[in-house]
C-alpha cells in the first residue's frame, strides 16, 4: 500500500473546542482518519492483515475538556510541505477541531511530564468564589488532596486513591466577583496523568460551597523543565 514512497513524520497541532470537547478518543481517531482520506494526502499505512493510516496521539485529552493545543502525529509523503498538509486538512476537519500548525516533531511523547490548564469556576456570589479560592490554596499548599482514579488489577477494573500533592505545580487561584480562575500545571503522561476535573472534584469534597459552572481548558503540554512540548 505504501508503494515504495518515502514518508516523513509531521505533528499536527489543533484546537478542540465547543461541542468537539465531547468527542471521545475513539471517535476522534475516526474523524482524523476520515479527514486525512478526504484531504487526498498520501500517508503511510501500517502493514499486516488490517492496514490503517499511521495516526498517533502523544497524549489523548480527557472527555469534556477543551484545548488550545492538541497534537497528533502522522506520516505523509516526503516532499509535501507543512503548508500543503495544513491547507488540505483544514477544510476537512469537524467543527471545533481546527488545525493550527503543522511541524516537524521536536519532542518524543515520552518527554511529556505536565499539562498546563486554566480552570474557570462560576459561583453564586463573590463570597463563595473567594471562599473556594482560599480553601483551594490551603489544600494545595498542605499537599493533602486525594482523588480517585480508575485503574486495573490484573484484568479487573478498580478505583484507586491517588495523592495529588506531588502532582500539582504552579497553582494560582484568583477570584473576581463570582468567578474564580485557576491556573495550574498537573502531572501528565506516564506513569500518572491527572485531569483538572479530578483536582476540582477533590477540593469540592472538602468544601461547603460548590461551583454552579465549570470550564476546563488545556493550554499546552510541557516537558520536564516546564518547556512547551513541540
């Protein structure tokens, strides 16, 4: 199927916003495959009984979270420019999945260490927002937060407790009127991947005020030295 064509790896950076945040990883894979086929790009296919286009997501995004900068790796015919890849793919992408740039992969997926997030919480009033902010900062500084994550024990799925203290970095909470904005870096990739909703859920369990609206947005992925994953 690859017909002796030379291929090169490229990394697509794209947004995942609006209703697209509810697209599951499996459906995202299907959408990306369809977009590539419709684009007419020549891409590398795996060998074997069931060949499929080489599409690798360095770190899938949790359902319900928006992102300014998701990425996926594909292999295209050598000689095709990054501009042409973007121009062909952009009009084929579903609403909310917009190609930002096409680049040569600089980092290996194994270098991912953190995700940078902005969490926006709406409360009934200013006092509740300030109270939640104060409690959040206290719990984070004490490193006392614990969340529950799905895991496996053999072939059995289980819920396990994960201490969050060692996975929260650069935490900052600012309340303005009834809105609280939290900026935070969380452990990502292997061996532990912490989604921002887990952090807020852990804080809510110890709070007597609960936000009436929550928005989670990933800004980018980061490497060991908190440099942007490219």
